[in-house]
C-alpha cells in the first residue's frame, strides 16, 4: 500500500479551514525536539501543547517499581496536551520524544481559549481524542493476549506509519520498555523476526526490510489500529 509521508506537516492542523489554521499558527512557534525531550511531566499541567510535525512522542506510565509502560504514541496526526485539554484530572503519565523531531508549540492557555471558541478546532480535537481512546482499547486487549513477537511487529509498523521511515532509531532496551516486556523476551522476538527476513537490527536501529511480511506476523490489532489511523482525517 502506498502511504503518504507527512514530514513537516501536522495533519490535525492541516485538516482545519485555512482561516482557522492561520489564526492558530500565529499563536504557535516551531521548535526542534531532540530524542528524550520531555513534553509533559506526571501529574503536572503542561505549559505547552506540541503539534508534532516530525518524529514521534511516547506517553508512558511509570509504575512504583520504576518500570515504564507505554500507553500511547503521538505523531504528525496529533498533539500532546489533548488529555489535559479535555478535563480537570491530573494525568498520571509523562510524554517524551521517542524519535527526534519537530513541532509547532502553543501555550495551553491559548489552546484552551481556542478550543472553546473555535468549533472546527474542537471537532478535530475530539475526533483525535476518540481515535486515541479507540487505539488504547485495542492495546489493552493486545497487551494481555498477544505474543511479544506479534506485538513487536505491530508496534514497529505503528511507528513506521507515523514517522514515514524504514530505519527506526530504536534500541532493544527501549523496545522492551515500550512493550512492557522483559529485554530477553524482546531480544528473542527480534531474533525471530530477523530470521524470517522481516527486520534487521543493529547499532541502536531497527530496519524494516519486508513490510508485507511484518504485517502478516503482527497480531489482529494492527489492521484495526491501521484502519483507525487511515480514517482519522479522511
Ligand atoms: Zn495485538
């Protein structure tokens, strides 16, 4: 399947009418976001929302034993801060750049005002929030029921779809963190995918060499999540 590569553009902003986009753009500034840049901290109200224009953000829960568990990703289809925008609850998760990139950042105070005043923006934000919740539902089932190999295949495809590159700067340790699995299990799963000729892993990178094969190896969750992703700004 031919996929669009969206580097440099935020799809949520692009989906808005030109006049709305231009007004919002005046409240934003472009920023570079190196890997591991923190975009919001656990239980703290963020100062800025980041509309991602390249790269990928992970939203992660840290458990009492220090283990991290990824609960969602934000790419060029969305922005960080939508959880805090929807209501008053403190968010018990933090967000950081998993793959370095760029964003248009906007003060949360301005975004709150625009969210209330601008119907088109509000509809786009709610559509994105619904998308994130639906993907989250699928991932709850996925993390309980599917093998590390299936989940690793699904996760690599999800990341590739959002950043548009085949050679992903991801270490085995980081993958284990993101999948909430032991490093040894992730190492075994990576070995299996490599033996099948679907990926190559070396020096902190994972290259997808056979995307069609990787799709066959991924669990049933991938096509469901992919359909949500494809549909979001159609
Ligand atoms: Zn699954």
